[in-house]
C-alpha cells in the first residue's frame, strides 16, 4: 500500500446499532421503542439528580424524559422497571491504546475481548491516543456497524520530532512501513509541509492530531493552527520536551495528558498558577491519568497534587486510564475507568458528581462529541448505564452495573459488584 492509498484510509461514521456478543445479550428488537422507568436520573448537565424519571428511547436516540407514570407509553414499547436504580450517561475513557501492536500483544481477538469488557463495564466510548490506524479504523467501523461489541472509538494520528521514532512502539504501530513516514505516525520538522501532513492524517479517519514529544513550542503552535484549520482537534502531552507545559497550552491545543508531565511547570519560571490560568483562559482540558502511576507512589502523589490544584483553579478535568483494562476470560472484568474515577475523588478531591462529569460531559467535549453524547438529554445518543447503588454517595458505586445501553441497544450484564 503506497502513501497515497494510506492517506485515503477513512471510516464512514455509520450510525447503526452494535450487536452484543459473548457475555452480553441483546434484550430487544432495536426497531421498537424502549422505556427505562422509575430511575433516579443523573443527567450529567450539572443539574441535581431527579428521582422517579422515565427515559424513552427510539432508535439510537433519547426521545423523551418525563416523570414516571406521567404520560402513556408508545404502543409496542418495551418497558424496563428500574425503580430504585440510578441512571447515568455512558462512561467515556479518554485515554486508551488498543492497537499499538495489532500483530502482537494487541491481537485482534484480545483487543475485541478488552473492548467487549469495557462496554459491559459501562464504557460506551473511548479516545485512543495513538496506535496503528489500519487496525483502529477497522475496529471503529466494526463497533459502529455492530459487528463487535465495543465502545465507539475516536482516535488520533501522532506527530512528533524525528528523534521520537526510535521508540519501538512506533515500529509496532507502523509495521511493514517506516515509522515517521506514515500519515498516522509522522515525524515533523521545521521544513515539513504541514498542510499536506495534516490532510494525510485527516484522511486516516482520525479525530485529532496527538503531539507526543521532541517538538518546540513554535512547531506545536503551527501544527495546532493547521489542524484546527482543517477541522481536527489537537491532543498533546502536557510537556513535549523541548516545549514546556505553558508553551504547549499557549500553542492552542484542545487537551493535554498526564498531570505528572504538567508538574514540570513547578520547576519553571511560569509555574503552575500561570499554567492553570492559561488553561482556564483557553479552555484547555486536563486528562491526569492517575491510575497509570498507581504502582509508583511518589509520581502518583505528585500527579494527584497537580490535579487537585488544577481542579481548584477551574481547569476542566477528564477521566482517562492509559490502560483500558484487562481482557477477562468471561469478558466481565471491570474496565479501569472505575478505578480512575475513584482516584479522582480520593486523591484529587473531586466530588462524586464532578468525577462522573469527568467521564461523561467533560469527556465528550474532549472527543469533540458533546453535541451527541456525554449527557442524558433529548436528541442525544442513548448511551446509558443503570446502577444498583447511588454513585453520588460513593463513586465506587459506578461498579454496581445492572444495565448498559449503547446507541439505543440494551445490553444486560451479569456483573454484581
């Protein structure tokens, strides 16, 4: 496959329903309306939870929200009596890697199992932060067509300085071709034709450009401007070495990853206060990825401190794991996002409601998908999770999943805790 053909890779976003496979059971014909009745509704919009609500689903969208019993149900509607249950928007993991090495550790079978487990664990969309887009495009298509049980997938094309492409992961994600010379793993220099590089990245079906490493602040600014001009988001590491965190933010990127990297600002003249002020002014999102440092207490503590300070200053926080979750043999292993939510509360000081927003409304904004997902509102995708226990009392109750809905299709789970 030549570079022109690679640049033409893309995925049509066909809005159709997924078909649950092993570990999940389709509980209705997707053609008929569905009513989830009697729930306490946390809609993710910032409003207080509302008791005894019903949600009407028609096709893949939310058609109505109303007090239970206040109106007749549509003829032929399938009714789920969820009295005493809690309904939240489908969760979004804003940092996963599911196709770094599709021929090795990320084999198709293993990846499908991990994605299925994530869906059954309440994750209805993910942001993949760079991998082999030949595999990602296929997974994205199959998730949307319902050929695999999976969250919807948004993914990035990676741009970095030439020195980064000695990293073996770039070779795994470009297998058969030259890393740094393919549209989804591009080495960028001051002489790169940026309009063409961005256009070729866009042709892979990517939602965003990810800025990874070995880039100057000025080059980050130029890439970001071109990406935005072509309708792509820009996601970046909080430090690009040599670009400092403040330079990354002032370059205009939409979101930065890793609070541990943002901590570099503590040793710079600008400092964290200046960094967070710039993030609030520009609307830059912070994705801390706390869980990935759980086995390194000093780094985890530092990341928690930075996240707490950012949150107090009004920076928008989103939940991302960098790990998604293991592939359980029964596909019922809880995805790691639930642990990330717990850390955002216990370590970073978010309230349970704020933690939920970090994985719903805020996360949808990070994907550029806030018009269609992230909150429970009429007209949005019916991505919903019914819980046995109240997540506003204890964020760990997001694990008490009884029902998952993705794009209007109800999926039962057998998970109990």
